[in-house]
């Protein structure tokens, strides 16, 4: 098994194991996909990726990280996304979208505008929700603890968003359960201090994620894959752990999750994260081995040899690239050449392949 071997997941066959990771672009108005998204995502498909994910796609308007986030909370969003999906498919790649709710990290400025919490008079919104009324930090909006009807409303919104994703033509959906956003907030004891059936024990803290998975699988066809991104650890005492990530993977697999996209951190600031080349690969490897589920490795994977070795060693089944693809959108094509593997170049670029 190597980087350019195909991978079969349900009815899909990825032509190789290089996947475009979701990357927020903060380039939408009212959630609509724009020409920026068409070009940004389309160039990765032209560059040879096997599966191209959109950025986090908000399932409710108040679930956006910023006012400029991509959205899929209303039917009007479908056609602009479908346009992008059609182009990606024309290049021989699959199109995926990551369904997300920002939770207590919602209503913030774009990163280049400081990333601080935005009040209503600054263009943000007051409906910032979390499992418990604990802000991310003192620069973020104070969240409101969700009541049970509010939780069920958001669970239903994930299901409705998956239905719209299907209508747009996406063939993979990923649940965003990482980086300190709402699903991750329910999972971690550091952000979830509820005393009802959604807090306390591991079973209770995973309830929201299980219900979201079930809501999506009720509308997402059996033939199509469902991924889940997790933060494998909070890197903090008393927080979410890799052991719990393994157990979560065991639980969601029979609910219809096919692959765990393994990231880490993001729930709280000020923690020490041992950042370095492939620093999250060990988490993907452990979940893969102990939970018996496909995994994706992400995080400072840059060279073809490094990516190939991850797959050859059985540490993960796919590698997801982000910043390296921003620097080199044709990375899959050049990596295949470096590794002496066959890959189809776009006909329009065929002279560059020789």
C-alpha cells in the first residue's frame, strides 16, 4: 500500500490517497460560495487531488466562525456549491464538504481583521451557543448554554445541511468535531460542564456527536462515505484525550462513520502543542489500530516521501494537505513524478507532464 494506490470507501474509489483538507477562506457573503471558492477549490482538482473538501460549511447562520464563512443553512446556497462540485468532478476528483457549527467560537472577525469576538453593532450576532456558558477567552462573545430544544434544533440542522449537500452533488460529508467548535465543546470536560444527559460521563458528552451522526446518516445515502474530524487531544489536564478519541471512533463506526480525520487541539488557548513535521500522525495511527477504522493524517505533511511513508507504514489511509497545497496546488502531480508513480495530468497541461 502506498500514496498512489486507490482507496475504496463504500461506492467511491479514490484514485490515490492525497486529499485536500478543509481550509477556511472567509470569502462569503451571507454564506454563499463565490468565484473565489470556485477557483480556490477548482485549482486543487486540476492539480490532481483525489478528494477536495470545501472549508467548514456552517449549518446555521449563527454557527459561522465569522460573518464571511461559507454556509449551507438554506436552499439558496445549493446551486453556487453545485457549480463548484460540477467543476471538481469534471477534473476526475470527488467533492466533499465539512459540516460545522462554531459554537462558542462564533461571531468573530476574520483572521486578518484580528479574529476577536464581534458584537451586533460590529457586524456579529448575539446568538452564540455552547454546551456551557464558558467563553473561549475574554476577547470572544459570552455564549449562552444550549437548552435541549436548542440542541435538537442544531442536530436537525446538521441533517438538513447533509440533505442540501447531497442535492449539490457532494459525495463525501465530514462532521467537524475538532478545533474547539461546538461538537468538540460537547466532547471535552473543559468546555462541557452540564449536569444533564449531555454532560458529565463519556457517554453523555458524546451524545451530541452521536445524534448528529445519526441525523446525517438518516438522509446521507448508504453508498456515500461519512468522515469525522476530531481533535485527538486537548493537550490539557482534565481535557479530552487520545484514549477517548479511540473510544469515540469505536462508537461512531457502527453509526456510519467511515474515516476519522485526525487533528488535535483548538479547544483552549495557551497550551503547549508539540508542533513539528507529522506531529499528529501518531494519533491517526493509534485510532486506526485500536478502533479498526480508516483514518486520515493531517498537519505539517509537506514532502512526497513523508506522505508516502505514512501510508506505507500503515499509520493512516489518506493524507490531508492544507498549507502545502496553498503553496503548491499541483502537489499531487509533482509528488507522483517524484515517487515514480503514474497519474493523469489535465489534457490542457499535458506538455508539462513530459
